[in-house]
């Protein structure tokens, strides 16, 4: 190794986030004497919210540490399940591309805000103001220094993404208690109160209903209920692991 280089070693769970041309268990980076270790890590494609710890020469260091020529640096992934600093249950905010995941998180009872009309600075402001973890697949969004807490969502399909988020944060589950449309809480409602909102087939075949306290949407065990039960059962298995 050249004395003007720094060797950076990534945990296996972080390598898929690296830029493809630099992907591997170890990367050699030219030492410029001024860049912080956090800057070096992010320049290789890994946002700092995905980093659980850094070490140089076998000792823990902060992201502000400036690597020295010949340093061997270790970049560790966040330990799962990840806990918030104050120990509170995680609350989420999802970016515009994760609407299907938002509905699944609400289905299992996770407090999940979703907006498809906000730009990146507004998303960061909302996450900070409400102390929500910002979930995204946009690594650039996670590199915004103002963001208090964020996470990269792994997986291209909503079910895979749900498993990843539940495995990482292990939120308490309360299935069937949130509106999948607006995140409001659901309450039982008598059939007679909402019969005028139902189609003839639903009035004839269904007896159990809930209604969102916020938007008024009515729910009952419909044609897709079995599939939704499978999603809920898989979520429970993931959190119990």
C-alpha cells in the first residue's frame, strides 16, 4: 500500500450501497490530508445514517476524524434492531417513492406519515419537526446534514421493504389499528351508522366494521383480507426474530 493511501474496509451489509466501480470489502483511497472520514465514506456511496461505527487503527473514531496516511479504517453497519436515542418507539416519514410501503407499515400499526408533494428540504424539515425517521431509497437525501435520523430502505418490492424496515427498527406492532389511507387511528363502528356508505353486497355479507377517526374511511374484511393477513403474519415473524 502506498503511504499516501488510506484503506477503507466495509461490513458486508454496506457494500451494496457503494458505488459499483468501488464496490468490495476493501477500498484504497488517496489521502488528501483534509477530508474527514465521513466525507470519504459518503464519497464511496455509503450515507452516514447507514454507518453504525467507525474505527481507525483498531480504535473507535468519529465521522469528523481526518484519516492519516497508511490508516486502515473499518466501517461498520448499524446494529439491528436500531433504537432511537430516547428509547421511544420509531415513527416514520416516507418519501414520494414509497407509497406502497407506507400502506403496509400502517397496516401493521406503525405510525407512518407519507407525503407525495414535498421536495427534499421540506421532507427533512418535517422529519425533524415531528421526530420521524425518514425512510428513503435516495442516498443523496440521507446525506443532508440537517436530517436528524434517516434510513436507506433495502429491497425493490414493498414486501421486501417492509421486512427490511421491521428488521431494522422492530417497532411495536398493532395490526388493523391505523387507516392505510391517512395514518389515522381506527375505531369500531356500528353497521347501522355506515350502512348508507356500503354497497348491497357488503351490507348483505359483512357485519364487522371500523372507521378512521380522521378521514372517516370505513374498513371491513374484504376480498383481499387473506392476503393482508399474510402480510401481518410475516411482519409479526420478522419482529419476533
